[in-house]
């Protein structure tokens, strides 16, 4: 299994992250018969003008076959209108394997 992290640089709260990105992603992977396991997610916070502000979120999971999973992941993120600076990283070792803004 390959450990991946999707970073979405947008003010997405945890419930929205699940409904908009995680649920459709795992439904689509399952529909394609791609083995995947959700590991967790997180919210990036920064202080902006003295207030804590959400600046992004992460989705962490493992997939058995990145070659099959990557097109599905890109499609789901694009359909969910993820920002173009969204990245899909391999976490061990850490390597950016795709940016939504890249041409495919």
C-alpha cells in the first residue's frame, strides 16, 4: 500500500471536507475496485489579523495501486472544484506526485 496525502489549500472545514472530498473519493475508488484505506484528515490553521483562520486541509490514505488510483483521485478532486494548487503527495518518502494545475 502507498501512503498518500492530498493537500487542499482552501478554507474547508472538517464536515465539508468529508462531504465534498473524502466520501466521493472513497466511493469512486471502491466503485473502480481500487483498494484504499482512509487514515485521517486534518485542518491547517494560521493566525490572520489576530484570528485563527482555516487555510487548508489534508486527506491521508493508502492505496494499493497508484497507477489506477491517480486518475480517479484527479477526477474526483476536479469535480469537487478543488483549487488548482491542490497537491497529491506520496508521504514516505515525501514526494509531490501530482498538482491539479498540471496538464495530464
